[in-house]
C-alpha cells in the first residue's frame, strides 16, 4: 500500500494511508452497545480515566479539526496562546459538528446557529435566543489536554465534567534533557490491542525482522521470564540481552506505555541502545493510532550527530521494520485472537490481556456503583 510521509515539525514524522474501503460502524459511547461482552466492549473504545495520545501536534492548528478517538468524535483547536482545547464534536443545540464552527479563543461558535460553547463544555451564548435555558448550562463533554514530545494527549475521563485530571506522567526518555527523541506516528488498520500484542512479543524480532539492520543476531529459540515492577512488568528472554529485541516493559503511570530497547552498532551513531516508547490509541474498532518515540541518551555534539544520522540514514530503515509489523497485524482477521494456540513465548501477551480485562472489570464495577 502506498503511504504518504508528512513531516510535521517537533521531531515528528507521520505516515498515513487511505482508510480501508469498507463501511466503519460508529463507535458507541455506551460500552454495552458494542457487543455481548461488556468487558471487551469497554476495552474496544479504550479504558477510562487514563491519558491517551491522540495525534501529533501538527494535526491541530487554529481552525478546529475533527478526530475520532476513544469512542468519540472530538473537535480540537488552539487558542491565541497556542493551547489545545478539545470538546465532543457535537453542538448541544441540534448536534451539528462544532469542528465546522469558528474559533473564538477559548470557545467555538457553532456554524449552524452561532451557539457558543466554551472549552469546559459550558454554553456561553445563544445568539438566536438570548437568555434561554441552554445558556449557562454545561451539556458538552470536554477533554483535558496536554502537549508534550510532539503529541497531543487527552484524558479519557469517566466524568465528563472532571475539573482536574491527574498529571500526565511520562518516562525519563521523554522528560529528561539527557535524552533526545523523535515521534513517529502512523495509523494501522486493526484493533489497537493487536498492536499491543505485537510489541509484547519480543520473539517475533528474530523471525519477522531477521533481515533488518539491527535484529539479525541472537538465538532463534529462547526461554522467557516475567519480572514485576512498581508500575508494570518486564517480559524478557533469559540469558540474552542487548543482542536483539530481547525484552518489553509494560508501564502504567496513568497512561499505558510500552518500552523496549534495540541494540545498535557504532555505525548507528552515539548513544548506545535505541529505546522505543510506544502508546496505542483506538480510533475505531478497525483502526489504531500508533505512536512510537525513538529515543537515545545523548547530549551536546553527540545529540546533534545522532539527530542528523537519524533523519538522513536511520529513519527509513526503522520505517521498513515497522512496515513489516503493520502488514502482519493488518492482515490478521478481526477474530484472530479467538482462534489462537499459544505457547510459552506468549506468556507476556497472556499476562497483559488478563491485566487489561481486570482493569475493565474494575471500571465497569465503579460505573455500576455510581449509577
């Protein structure tokens, strides 16, 4: 499939493709409506009360844009200071898309009848009927936003009117000045959970990526172990480190992240092993937003050298590897994970799937108790 490569600044590169030629059914906000299994339905649209990356920073400018993410259609825009705001893309008057409206700073004026909705979801003005009961009400779902490392993040709150979300907590590779990174964004035609499974499977590196520039070494067989950590766990090969794709770490810091390392030869520039931070967001049941930050611990002239090498030599090689993953994942049937025969190499996937289902169970229990 042909892909367009779009530089977006902030060390960000996106690769997007035309959506599959099939009808995509609208995602329901009510998880129960998506299927017989409410746990699976909750996972399909993304768990609540977590941060998710939703798009590269370059996607959102002054004019409002509309994106489907997390079971919602969302309008995003920037005010005059550059801060990103996000509302459900639905005017509370008649349901017209707010993204078609006018940017009024911290508000959007709906194009249909001029109703003005502030970034906190409050209707501040109904020009066609001043003083009506819609004015001053807060009927529109708002989303708290954060912007970091070339991406825009939304807090997927259970309560649409939550006033203060928890802080966005990212790992040191994305927060320390000792590290330098590039965001690589793409969209894959499949359930985002298949992308997570792919990353929680270090063994595929020795096979699918055997001909790549960094994963040609190491054993073709391996034993694995799981090590628990305060904010997640590591799934790793026993007795092999810094040879191939040898381990994956799952992190839950109020945002779900995955971390791994790929060893690099000296010809790859300074900084040692190449760290990848990944996060994956449901766009709809058949499309995933795939975020990978490619990081190295470098500073000064070494930082400049690595960033030059990456953009001029390494980036295309990395896209080639990622493309191998995409083709494999996109060509899986939607029910592929219902017809598996797993073995020891898949213990990390089993552990993570059980963990996510448990989180979904807890979410549904909280919602039931608050009903």
